[in-house]
């Protein structure tokens, strides 16, 4: 897959005075090319981001390592899935475990319910506090509305607070004035479902989305967008889980997904052109499989996330408020309760958030940004009935100091207080930047970030009916299953998970046509939160109805079949374990070959994590090697791209007990797009192929199998 990671930097020299800093809602509307002319090739000039410091700044001056994915890249990508859009970002680990379930995290191992990557849309969090994860299908917009995606690779709690432990993904949408008129996108396609030598009929997918945007006056503009997508289930792996326990892959009915979306935004620019109000609201629905530590849940149709939002800005001053309301039901397809019924999960979560921020300059050498927020959650969760709310508040401040023409420093910190955490959480950040030229920056940074325990981490309370094949212990009992209860309980005394990060990075532009980036980082995580086995049945406490001598339980315990120091599981819970060190290197180059051709290549290396105070078997182990290469073409009539993404083998241990843990093989995913523009770019038809050579890819040992996907797309601008 081609992913043009435009880590662009300015071509012009920057004066010693700080560049103007603006909040996101104050940016000037981009000039959309006339419909009858081809889109211009990207230029490596003053690309601007807002996520690194919560103020508008040139990417080359950002105090963190940031990748930027442009609207042009998104439009020509072989897949509209956020998994595939972000797979080519250096240092980003991506897994797709079902038709709807994807997990993304930078500079760390991903897995089911990845909890450490904050996700935003125009600054509004879609991180789900009840489970501590991101459901990417709850983004209410269509990909045609996206202006750019900004990815902070590394901790960002100093400005974004909780849950920006390993990074931030901020989806920036186009304003109504940037997409005036109407548009329609229709896609339809098919994908393979053969797995483990078992032939199955192909699956299908379909989506349709449209938008209408108008500016009836100089002060008012609005847009209305809606869409619907549906996809059949991916293939399930079969045979034995590759871990030596002879555990077969469970046979359960897999499901696809259907996702309706609707969104409205109204902008009001005051006549003075200084004050601005933005109102927005919408919803996104979903259904399908979500994988968790206690097995896969099938989310019911009708599950949705609705939101309302208002932003006010006056120069550098902003006041923002939003409410997210999540309402849904799901049923586990593997774990049963003690009555033999598949575990149901009813969940409701309403989040209220109000924040204010401001920007001030002093003596033309300092840019001060500061602000804070208050957040309140209400919870109604059938799996965590003992808690019903959480309150958090935080304040931050940052000084960008222009020391001289060649030296800058960014010093900032944030303090947060949670009702569920004892004491305040302090997140400092210090970055020194050396600029040998305006188009080059060398950074050395120190960061501290954290993740707050989720509501389920604190208050989970469910009994699982587990099964043991007695034939593995005594051949005379072959075929007999022993059912026993295992408790899964939360831990109200959990501490926040903390990361201390060190990084040296470089970004430079070559003759305004190519960008080179490099980073070396060391991340030390303390109090890591893991769902782990905390109790075992032994001779002194056999499970109810145990049919064999109690001594057999001691033999099971000594065998290590359920992991080091574990026997037949009686209890699972969340614990703060010891510390983990994760190091890595990221290298990349991307640029213009001609005015119509682009190319990129990047490589990431993450050696095996180094745990201290607990066994490495408690960790997911990420792919050590990631390599991406590709090229794209965007001419007056034709467009296209071709890309290859490789990642090496990984290890997974985050579903149930060790019988379900195991490795995945490395894989290479090749993807391509070819398209033709009719009547300028008013009508574009494309053929998009993901996994071009139809490799059988398992991205998580318990996840679904992905095969070749072929999609035809029609884009119309009226």
C-alpha cells in the first residue's frame, strides 16, 4: 500500500521570531482545485500540524516526531480502512482481528483492545473510557471529508493528558467551505475467505457516502454528510493454535459488520472575522466482532456512539465542549457463565468534557500555551456493576522558547487528578531543537506519559465457565470435558500505567523535493496493567466436582501448562506488574520524483521488550522489523499507486489463558490502485486491490484471516 507520509518541512528560512500560532479552528480554508483541473502534486513546503502542541505550527518545528497523511494519499489508498491507512507509518503496529475490529499503537505491541493510543477527531476524543480502547468505526465522517491525519509517534500526555501513552492519532476534517457542493462515493468489492486449506466462497463489501456543503452567507457555512458500509465476515483460522498445547481453534459463528454514519457541522464566523463558533453533531453505528481478554464478543446491530460539540475561538483563545454517548449490547461467542449461557454485555457510557486554552507571546522569543479540561463519565456496564461514574480534571502549560536563530526549547507539563486514582499525575515534557538550517531540525526530548485504568480494569466482575480436556491427563477419559468456574474480577487499587520516554530525532528536507526522517527512542513503562491469571486450583482448593485425585492439580501446576507459576485457573484479574523497556529505530525518506510521481520508503526496528519484575510470557511481543516501500502517480487523467508492507513475526498472549496464546508468522502485504479521471476530477473511477498476491495473513493468533480484497470505486463531485 502506498502511504505518502508527508513529513514535509519549510523551504524558506525562518526568522528568529516565533511563527504565528493558531488553534485548529482558526486556520484559513484551503483552496480546493477547480473541478475541471487536475489536483496538483504535493509540494514540500510549509506543511502545518496542530496535534504536537495543540497549536498550529510547521511540522519541522514540532517538539515530537509526527507523521502526516494527506487527503490525496487517502483518496488513492487501496483501502479506506484506518488499519491500512496507518500501517505504513514508521513505528506503527497494526492488527486487524475481524471485519470491524482493528487496533493501532505506535512504538509498542498492539493486541486486542489496544489501550495506549489516544484517538481524536478535530480534537474530540473517541477513546472509550469504559474499556480503555479505541473503536475506529465510531468516527462519524467519511474518508472524503478528511483533510489530513496527524500521528504523534511517542508519548503526548504533557498536553493531551490521560491515555496518550504511546501516541496520538488526530483526524482533521475539512471545513464546510473547503468542500462546497455535493459529492458521492460508491464502492463495491469482494475478498477471499480461504484459510488453512479450507476453501470458502468469497465475501463481499459495499459502501456509499455523500456530502452536501454550502455557505449561504459570509458568516454561515454548513455541511451534512452521511454514509453506510457493510462487509461480510472474514475467514476464521482452523486447526490447532500454534503453541504446542494441541488446543484447536474454537468453532463459533463469525460475523461481518454494518456501519451507518451521519454528521452535521455549522460554522458561524462573526462579522469581525475574529470570533468563530462551530457546532457539530452526529452518530456512528456498528455491529460485529470485537476481541477481548475473555474472548470475542459479537456486538449487536443498533450499537452506536452519538456526539454533540461546540467550539468557540477568539484569536488564540478557545473554549470547547463535547458530549459522547455510547449505547450497545454484545454477546461473547466463546466464554460462558456458570449457567452455560454465553456471557452477555450491555454497555452505556456518557462522557462530558469541557476545555479551555489560550496562546500568548512574550518579547518575540516565547510562545506560551496553556489550558485545562474537566471530564465526567457515567457508566452502566453489566460486566462492571460496582462503579457508575468517574471524574477527572487537568491543567497544562508549555513555553516554546526561541533561544537563537539555531536553537529552540519546548518545556511543558500537565497535572491531572482522577477520582479513581490516588494522588495527582504529573506529565512533564522537555525538548531541545537544533536547527542548522530552516529546513532541518535535530531534536532531543524527554517525556512522561500515562494511561489511566479503565472502568472495566477497576470493576470487572464475571464468572467464566472454563473447560479442560481430561483426556490430555488420562487416556481413559478421552473425549470428556471437565467444566469449572474461573472468576474474572477488576482491581480498584490499580495505579496509572506510566511511561518515561527519551528520543533523539531528525527531520530534514533535500532541495524541497524529499524529506528524510530518523528517530531513536527508549521507552520505560512502569506499573504496566495486565489481565493475568491471579489464582490457581490446587490440591488444597480443588474446583467443584473435580473427578481426579487432588494431587493431579499439583502436577498440572508444576507442569507450567498454564504459564510459569500457574495451574488450573481459578481467578483472573488486572495487576500492575513491573517495568518494561522498549527501544526502537525509525528511518524514512519520501519525496517527489517528478511533478506527478512520488515515492517513499521507511524501516522500523523494535527489538524484544525487556521486562523487569515479571516473566516475558505476560507480554505481547511486537514484530521486530517493519518495512514499507511504494510509489504513486497523480496526473491529469490517471492516478495510481503501488506499495509493499512487510512485518516480521509476533507473539500474542492477551486472549484467555496460555492454551490460546501463540505466534503469528511474518507477512508481506502488497497493494495497488489504478484510477481514471473523467471531466477533470468531477468523476473518478478506481480499481483498488489489497493483499495483491493473496497471501494468507493472520495478524493476531486469535484473529481472523485476511486475503486479497478487490474493490471498485466511483467518486463524483457535483
